């Protein structure tokens, strides 16, 4: 029997419901259940949303706060990434309701197709059309050979 993963992996496609709630995939909920609280901190990044377990979010906040406060770009990042983050609790059906301002940033509304993408320590929530476009861009970069050295350095 395989050991239960404590990481977010894989991609799932869902639709938001009429209230724009997002169903968290069962395998992601299993990772969240390892924590003390069944929910995530959600913020914005790269035109999508990022969702972190609360314990992982605390580590990230601490790292961000140790960076120079004199750097205007880092202050701006802190302002929008940390300051714009919201706590989203899972309901009994495993859904989260992300605040409208974050959904608007990612282009996610009610009854919209979305992609939930595991990224080991967290997962991303994408509007499916944006995700498909980002994937096409990635394929172009991959096929161009731009990442060949980095991929080889990882032993892949």
C-alpha cells in the first residue's frame, strides 16, 4: 500500500458552482487534513490564485518579513501578496468560497471552468482558459530548448 502524500500534486478540472464556490479535490483535502485546520490562505500570483495550508503560509510570511524593508519592489510585493491574502475555510462538502476581489483577479466567476494545479507545498487555482493558454506557452518554451540545461541539471 502506498504511503499517503503530504504534498499537492496533479491537476484537476472542475466548475465553480452558482455561488462561485470551488471544490477542493479529495487528494488535496487529504493533505489539508494533516494540518490542524481545514482551510487555506489564498493570494494572487501570475494571473491565478495560490492556496497554502495555514502552517505553510506562516513560514512564507516569516520569510517575506525577513527581507529588506528598504526595497520598494519587495514592499509592493508584500503589500499585495501578503496584504491581499484571505483565509478560506472548507465547508463540509470540501468547497471554499474565495473572496470576490481574488476571484476577479484570476478571472473566476460563478459556473466557470477552473483548473486546480498541485505545486507540492501549495496548489494553484486557474481560470481554465488562462491555464490552457499558459500551458501552450510552456510547451513553446519547452520545445524551444530554453530550459534544456536546467531540466538536465535536475536529472530529468
